[in-house]
């Protein structure tokens, strides 16, 4: 459409000069360059300039390769092929020595980067555009196709992590609905979404499960850090660390889901502090001691058969809480454990047996009252509750929301999740 002296006119030849151009999924308006067909030099100069700029950009992005090629060319021009062979032999010997003497740094700086670049191109960038279209994450607007962009790819021995820029109008939920399709498309065991910042998300693709083999017990730390207690291994191979300071912990899971492993790993992690008196374990096992009795020597107090003794233990912890709160008022907002003033770790193996299944109404009321005080006021004064439960619904555990840290293992109903 062209504006002339007489107004707007529709000239088909003029309209065909405007053609849509697509670059990386985005549409740009551009003029058909048919008027330059008579001067091919302009096209050649433009193409040559683009090739030079792309080459320079690629060389800057890969300084090691650039340095290797430049040094090889200079040695060949100055001293001939013998110097090039000697140069490469020396480099090979140095790399082999580096690999043998310090494999961790070699894998971090060499092997890992090569592995990441290979997987980034072969697995993801090569298949990205059709994967986005077929999974419904691409979009078409005004006859132009738009696809999300990969900004960064990071690979570790267990998973690949892609930083993706979402399209306008997309939400995290759009990608969560396509995680199964994306996992199958890229040959991963599973795909999960992590929010990075507005407009950007991380896609995590697991290609190896480090939890398949039995994990041996972790080394007991010489000086445990209550802000990062090692309990096990995560799905990405990194240590699973639990923060106990300023928190209560609820472990929920069906029978044989592994609740005992979490509780025992926690007690094992704080064992050096129990040994020096900085932590005291007050343990309740409503199952008659079948679960917690093997650790009896670690405990300061242990109640396993008498429900009255269990209620007394919780009430004594409540009394200690109030005395400590009066003593620390105006001095500190967070208790620091010492052998003279230890952290009290109240462990309840099956808490629902005390809050829902206990037939004695008076005992159940006493226990519920003490647990409510401990869970709502105990964190600041160093009285922490660690509880395990099979059914975490509020019908069986009314004070569930007072546990800041909730660990869900295998559960049998969606309502429990």
C-alpha cells in the first residue's frame, strides 16, 4: 500500500516488496531486495560482513580453541610441522599429568565443559524447535512462529539444567503440564520446573538416578552445624541438608516409606552434640519402643510404654520452655545450645497415636495442649519437635501447620499430599 498525491493506492507490486522475515522464531518486517538484483556486489559484501562478524564472535566465545589454532598456525609458519608436533605432544603430556594428579579440577574445567557443550548441541538445541511445537509451547501470531529461548545450559553427572525465556503470555503452569512430554522427548527420567525470575524458568532433566543403589551411611560430622545437618543424598547427587535451627520437623509417609531413616539420620547427624551435652534427645515411641529403643543410650529421657509418662515428658518440656523464655527475654531472640544450656530435641515416632488414636480423652487433651505450646513457642528457646506420622491429614494431626519443615515421603492419597 503506497501513499500518493491523490491519497492511498493499492499497488500489488509495491505490496510484494514487503516480506516477513523470521530470525530465531521472531518475525521482522523487511523489504524485498529485488531492487538490488542489478548490483550483486552489495549482497556479497553484506554476506561477507555477516560471516566475518559471526566468526569473530565465535572465536571470542571460545578463547581456548582460538589460542590453540593461532599458536599452531604461528608455529607452523615460523618453524614448520616438527614444531607443531612437539607443541601438541607437550600439551598432551601436560593434560595427562593434570588428569592423573588432580582429577577433580580436570573434570571441572575440561571434561565437564566438553560434556556440557556436546549435550547442549546434540540433545537440546538440535531438537528444541520441534519439541516446543509438538508439546504446545510454541505460539503463532500474525502468521509468525515464536518459540521459547534457551539462555543457558548447565550439565552435571545426574541432570541437565536449562535456563529458558518464556514467551509473552505464558506461565509456569504451561510448562508444568508438558513435563512428561519434554522428558520423553529429550530422553530424561523426569523433567521438573524451577522458577528463576519473572519470564525465566529452569528446566531440570534427570538422565541418571543417583538414588537407585543403596546409599551408605554418611560420615558423622565432627562439629555438626544445626543449620545444615546432612541426612542423605538428593536426586541431583548433592547432599540433602536439613535446617534444625529455628524449626520443627514433620516426617510424613506410609508404612515402609522411610520415616525411620530420616529420624535416625537426624539423630546420627547430631550425635557429637549429644555426646558433649549440647543437645538432649527426649524421645517418645508410642509403639512400645519397637522403633526407637535401639538408640536408648543416646536419650536423656525415653517414654515408650506408659501414655501418662509420655504426657509428663511433654509437659516437662513445656515447663522448661517457659523457664528458658523468662530467662532469655530481652537478651536474645534465638537460643544458642551449650552443654550448660542444651537444645532439647523432642522426638515423637508416631504422633497420631497421641493426637488422634489415644482412647483416654484427658491424656489426649494434656498432650495436645503441650504440643501446641512446644510447636508455637519452642523454636526460639531451643526446644524443637521432630515427629513422624503415617496420615498427615488435619483430622489426625490438627497442629500440622505449626511444623515449618514438612518432609513428605510416599503417601497413599492425594488429600494427604
